[in-house]
């Protein structure tokens, strides 16, 4: 998925040679005056490492604090794993590029093509995992707000784990299929359509959620502690809104790049946009850094767990 590997023409059995996504990015420089924006590899490694460490802290915090063993935090862990995969993909890709430059790997060998497919599959798994994790969090918040009194009966821990198992099984199978048959338009088009379709569905869920939240609050206002509970639920909905906004800002530019590379690779305007391929890749990794910050800022329980972890680590170091 990197521009450095774009000089290759990916050949598949029974198919004519077709340019890879990055090949189109480099080829686009021949038909536009736009200069390709290159992000240093050191920046990629730094951002990727920070994203992996931050999301790993989220996973450790949820595992260590039994009070966080709730469906909502399990869905948040699923999103954290997706972010880690995105950062890990970019790290492995840069290592692959460095090894190619040093001559330890070739760019047209069978092993390298399989490794490339594995990394592409990891990237797609990260994207699909993020989309469906956000969808699961949105559904969880919806049930929390509109079925507050029945929430613990509807969304049990066991059901949450089953949902996550189904999500990741589907995402893993889809990512492998898309990576292996990415040269087929019938594969690329559904993949690119899935992103706006799922985002539109989540957006509709939000609109419905906020339109009915006020009227629903009035109905349960007479119940004890309902006001506090409703505020907590709405805070969770606002947090999810922030997640969605950050996800769109970080992933939408790259998905748009995929669409342009598929449908108008020779258009000068499309080619000019594709010259910022590295910037779009960096935005994906920035998503992995921003999400844990949102976790810590919006969740007092998670923030308290982080403080205890760091204080414990500091005391052990002093000892």
C-alpha cells in the first residue's frame, strides 16, 4: 500500500497487469503539476508507535479494573484493537520499505507479494473493525438511552462478547477476501461503498437518538436518580459523536483516495489529490492517537485507572 512499492505492476493469475493503488498515485504525478507530499519515515514510526502504546494502555486499564468489565468498555476495547492494527500495519509497511531499500527483500518476489497481501489485509481489517466497533458503540448508547431500565437485561456481557466475536469473524474474512481479490472491481466497489453506507446509518441513528432523547427524558423524569442517569447516558452519546467525527476526519480522505484511484486515475484534479497519499496515511495513524485521549478525557473511571497505573509504576520505580 505504499508509494515506494508503486513501481511494481501487480500481476494475478488469469488477469492482465493492473497498477496498484500506489502505482496510480505515482503515475498521477505525470499528468499533474502538483508535487507529491512525502512524510518522513521517522514521522510514520513515531506516530505509529505512539498509537500502539496508547491503545495498549486502554486495553490494560480495562483488563485490570473490574469495574470496567462492561459491554460499553468491551466495545471501546474493540475500537482500540482496530486502531492498533492500523498503526501496526503502517509500522510493518515502513519496515518492509526499508528492507527493500537495503536489498534484503525484492519487490517482485512471491514472498514479498504474500507479505504485501497480508499487510493490506491488516489495513482493511483495521478499517472494517473500526466501522463495526463504532456501530456497536452507537447501538449500545441507543439502548442505554431509550431502554435504560432494561439495558442490563438486553445488553449482557455474554451478548456483547458474542457480538464482538461475530464482528471480528466477519471483518477477518472480508479483509482476507478483499486483499486477495483487490484487482477485481466487484470487490473494490462494495468495499468503498461500505464506508459511506455505514457512516450514513450511524448518522441516522444519531439523529434519531438526539431527536427522541428530550421527549424520552421527560417520561422518566419522575423516576429516582433518572436525571443523573440520563445525563450520564447523553454524555456517552456525545463521546460517541466525538469518536465518529474524528474517525471521519482521519479515514475519509484515504477512502476518497481509493475511489479516485479506481474511477478517475487520469484526471488531473484527481491526480492532484492523490499526490497527498502519505498525508492521508498519516491521518489514519493519528486516529489511533486521538481515540485514547478521548477515552481518558470523557471517562472518569478510565482516567482514574490510568492515574492508578502510572502512580503504581512510579512507586515501583522509586522503590
